[in-house]
C-alpha cells in the first residue's frame, strides 16, 4: 500500500523514518536499543493488538509507565491506530488515577508491573477500559491483564494505513491549576509547531510535507540528534522537547529505566551513546548535574562532552549562575523554554558568547501580552498582562467547554491561548527572529 506521507501526522512521519533509516537507532534505554526498523515493527505489533481489542480512531490509550523504549513504542502504536495516547503520572494515587483514566475515557491502559497492585485496586472503577497491558518486571502478571512481551511476540504487525491530520493529539496538564485537563491539538497543527521549534534550534527545516532530503542530509553528515530525556516522558517537557524534536527528524530518543535523577549515569550516557541533546527541568536538574561535573574534574576524571550540543529546559527556573557553571565545563547552547501544555510563549538562549538573565525571555512570534483591561501591554509601560500565544492554539480542553472558552479566545480578531501566565514587557525590547524581550 502506498502511504500519503504529505499528511501531517506523527505516525506517517515515523513510518517514513523507518523506511529511510532502518538500521539507525530510534530508541535506547540502558542496554536495549531499537533501530528504526525494529521500533516501527514493534509499534505495528502493539497497534494490531490494540486494533484487535477495538481500539481505533480517537480511542484513548493510557500510558501508566516509567521512561523506557516500551513507553515510546506504546505511544507510537496509539498513533498508528489514530488513537490518542494519554500521559498518566505514575505518582498519582488511586483517586487521581481513577479521575484521569475516567475523565480521558481511556479504553486501553499500559502500566508498569510494579503498579499491578494499584491497578488491581482501581480497575473495577474503570469499566470503559477494555484491555490492560502489563510491562513486566519482577512483579507477577496481574490476572486479567496481558503481558507486553506476549503482545510483541504473538501479534503480527498491523499494515500501514492512511491517516487524517485532523486526528486529535492530547496532553493532560499536571493539575497545578485544578484537576488535570486534557489539552487537545490536531496532529497537523502540532507537527507544524514542532517544526517551528526545530527551526528555532537552528535546523534548516523545509516544508513539513517533504522532509526526506533534510533527514538524509543529517544522516550523511552525522548530525542526527541523540536526545537524552532526563525528565519523565509523561510530562510535556519530556515528550515534546525530548521525544518529538528528536524523532521528527530521524534522531534517537535515549532514556534510563531508573526513577529519579542519577547525574553520574546521565554523564556516562553522554559519553557512551554520544548524546547531542539533554532535556531537563531547570535548576532541579541542572544544579546536581553541575555538581557531578565539578566532582569529576576535581578527581582529574572529567567527562567527555564532545558530542553534546544542547541542553533544553522547560518548566521551572533555570538560573543564570547555573547556566554559567555548565558553560564553564563545555561550549554548547542552553535553551530555556517558557510555556505550558496550552502552548509555547517564549525562549531564552544562552551561550558562552551570549549570556542571558533568568526570567527574561524573548516572546515567540504571534505572542501578545494583554492587560486586565483588555489592552495590549506597551513596552516599558510597567503594566503586567496575560501572555497569549497564537502560534499553536489548542482545539480546547477535553470535555470542558466552559474552561476552553475562557482560555482559548480571540483578541483583535486572532485566536489565542491564555493559560494564565503574567509578564511585563521591557522598554528596551529587541525585535529579532525570536521576538520581543519580556520579564515574567
């Protein structure tokens, strides 16, 4: 079957990558490596299993998993059937899990074996779930669940299908402003936005409808990304900045099965795998990373960071002094993104030649700051206003029209997302490709 790769759909692009770079690594977790051919094949088997259990277009698939190759495969498999992967926080307790899986209308759930007892407690409260798949560890298989390894070993790959770029993609918020909400996008709009993020990193990305030449050129020049996701894939920072940015251009996503941050392991993986990008969440990651680099240098055993080009952070403060300490150890780019599940707002780029101050960002194109009186904030006015972004506006919150109407609305004839963040626009603004400077 000939597939229309011009469609802006994650599964179509990943399948194309598997055809272009079959023997290149797509996912690495510890000692386990999946090439693009293997990654696509395993996802196709899981997709067929889901299809066999009536999981299809717009069906929700819960991922109650730690970082792993299997997380990425299950996520991809949901895309293959045009389903909607649902990120599940593995720190949630029973009532929170029931809320999330019920609110999302999840019909299939992949879960880490160590949470089998938790699943046993909640599954009778979730009648919409048709099938439970357990990722094995030392925990016995829960009665009534399917073993992930059996699914992969005993299922034939699903044939490729045509897909609609209007297919919904959804990410649940962390619940910091009330109960978690499903933020809905379409594949088409989200893919275009992600490619905009790649352009901001300096990649020469053509129209998303034809990216074959770019990927092959990156391969031939040895420039394909190997992105280490140090934070959880269940958060937008991990999946969007780590998973999607690497995979859309044929790169490799690297994870570790260990929970928590092991900085020694992180830097050892940079050396072992040849990591090019690291995805973190601000100072909570960066400070321990600097401490480990300092320790290694003090013992005359510095890490080899030759391949490392970029550390990408989002979610919490990434301090100027911590950035400076990282740059003392290695010449690279530090990119600090400001945004939320509801859309990207701005970024701050720091290099050895061009430092930046914490809490100052350049607004992305298509971003406005609007006062409580409904007027656009003027630079230097001293008025703080709500940040609105028009670059990637969600379709809305899943099953919450009232909240959707309050957050995603028009301003001066353009539809924006106003997640609730305030900023002050500086008088001495800089208008470049990254936009206006703003203090948050």
